[in-house]
C-alpha cells in the first residue's frame, strides 16, 4: 500500500514536471515564432521602404526628363515663332520697299505724262493758230483769184480747195510720219531701258541641249544578250517600255527610238541598269522597268518642285507640279523646256518689277507658259490654250491663266502678263546659242522672207541680212514715193508677222534711191 501511494505521488510529480516542461517549451516556441514574425515583418517593411524610395527616384527621373523635353519643345517653339516673326518682318520690309519703288515710278510717270500733256497742249495751240491763219489766207486767196481771173466765187473756191487738199495731204503725211517716228523712238528707248535692266539683273546659261537616244555598251558581246534567244529579250524590252531598240553596225552602242520623251528616258535608264547588272532576261527586264517607272514619277515631281523653288514661288497643286516636271524631258529647238520656263519666269519677274506689275503672278505665268507642251499630244489645240485650260481647272489665278493663254496672241489679252510672257519668251529664245535649227530650216526661212518682200509691187530686190533678223528691201524710185515707202515698210512687217514663224523680231528696212545719170561727151 505504501509502495502504491509512492508511485502515484511520483506519477503526479512527473506529470506536473511534464506539464511545466511542455509549457516552457510552448512559451519558448511562441517567443521564437514571434521573433521570426517580427524579423520577417521588419524585412517586409524594409523592402517596401526600398521599393517606395526606388519608385520615388524613378518618378523624379521621369519628371525631370519630361521637364527637359517640355523645355526643349518650348525653346523650339519659341525659335520657330521668332523665325516666323523675322520672316514676316523681312517680307513686310520687302513689300514696303516695292511699294516705295512703285510709288516713285508712278511719280516719275506722272511727271512725264504732265510734260507730254503740256507738249500736246502747246502743239494743239499751234495747230489752232495755223488753222486760223489758213482760213485768213484762204479768204484772201479766194478774193484775189476772183478779182484777177474774173472767176466766180464757186470756181475760185474749187480751185483753192484742190490746191489746199494737195498741200494739206503732203503736210499731214509728213506730220504723221514725224509723230510716229518720235513715238516709236520713245517707245523703243523705254523698251530698251527696261529690257536692258532686266537682262543685266538676270544672267542665264547660253548653252543648248541635244537629245540623244544612244546608250553606250561596254563591248559588242552585250548586243547578243540584249537581243536574247530568238529575240525574246528585245521584244520584252520594247513591249514593257514602248520604245523601239535599234541595233545596227554602230560600234559599242544601241539606239532607243520613241516619240514620248518620258518613256525614252525610262528605257534609257532601264537599259543602263540592265547592262550594269549583267542579268538580262524577260523577268528581270520587267522588274527593272517597273522599278524605274516608279522612280520616274518621283523624279518628275521633284523636278517640278525644284523648278518652283528656284523661281521663288509658293508650292502649286500637285497635278500642276507633275505636269511642270514632265517638261524636264522635253526639248524645243535643242533647248530644255523646263530650263527655258525657269528663265522666262525670272525675266517676267524682273520686267514686272520695272513696270509695276504683280511679280508673283508674272513669275507664275512665265513658269507655266509652256506646260501645254506636255499635253499637246494628248489634247487638241495650241499648247498655250491647252496649258491655260489645264491650270485653270487646278485653281491658278485668272490673271496667270490669261497670261499663259495669250502669250502667242491665241487669245484676248486682258492685262500686261501676256505681253510680259511673250517678251520674256522671245528674249530667252533669241539669245545667241539658246536654240539651234537645221541648215535646211534656216535656208528655207531666209528664202521665204526674201520671197515675201519681193511679192509687193514696186520692189526691185529683197535681201535677208543678219541671219534673218533684218529684211532690206530696195524699191524703184519711179514707182514708189517717199511716203509710199514708209507705208510699204509697215505693210511688209505686218505680212511677215502674219505668215512667217521665226524667233525674236525681224527689222524691215525699205530703201528708195534716185539716180540721175548724164554723160559728158
């Protein structure tokens, strides 16, 4: 019994010790886990703080970059605005200068007109005095004739009127000739002054271009590759480009023949690329033709835009620009039409500035005066009328359209632009070396000029001088009087304008000579 109680007490003690140990272990584990959680919490907090700091730093960097970009954009915008303001100020200053020049020209013209008016008034008074004196002399002459010849008043009047008519006709012819000579001299001096100023301010090239459809070959063997087996390469090339390829005995060369200059240029560029590449077969030919055709469209647009920029005009509608660029590949009398148009535009602007006409419209009319030559094989009519209709449909001002339509007198002139374009066109075409013509055409033109001069009655001989720039006409003195010679010169000049086509102008000189011959025996 004593042993059993001892065991129970021992068991209870062990149980209590175990409970206490378990509680201690539990508390130790709880504190360890709590410490781990605290450390983990601290780690998470540290990571969060680090990430927050990183985000703040990145946000500050982004904000700084945005601020720099905004500052740069603002500075760029301010620079552009400053440049636009400076450009506007320059344009205003230029317009003010032009206005002052035009005002000064108007003052000078008004002064000249007043002087001319004073001269005309003085001449009118002189004519009135002469008329009054003539009436007095007529009355005295009539009374004298009636008294001396026992003539009736009506008979004396008829005799006197007949004499006066003959005398007055002679005086009127002399006076009209003197007035016309003075007017022509003044107009010619003024025109020479304006043209000389314009030519002095503009200096263009004096060379002309020759079109050539010849492509050089590195060797004779390449001709066989161009022809291909059974001629398939050359047939593919001609079908794709629309240009005929002529292969003859000319060493190291082939000739490209075609009416359309743009197609001919595409064919030339294609042939050169195929020769340089070395791969000549139908598929490759079609690929290169397609590639060159697409590039040619860009080249035409760039040529038109470059021409507009060279003249100093604002951009024009794209269709007009394309048509203008096509003139790069057109030649007239060995003169490149686009270069000729640019030159005419510059001359029109200079002439317009001298006489007070809108220079912008004058340059546009000069630049676009030959655009119809890029359409005349597609549309019927003269190139001036066709070109004017085309630019009218694309929003070009009416003054410019009329200047283009009337520069060859193929339409009514509603302003001075048609005259300016015709003048500048003549200057550009008539300069030495600007154009060339074949010997047959040159000789035929001279023969036609001399034949036209000989067709008038009273003409003895006609000579074409100075390469067809002057027609010298010798008349018979017994058939043509001095007054008739003056009228004959105008009639010949008018007929030359109506029937002949020629560059520049032709001077008509009529010579009347009286020879008195006697023999001393």
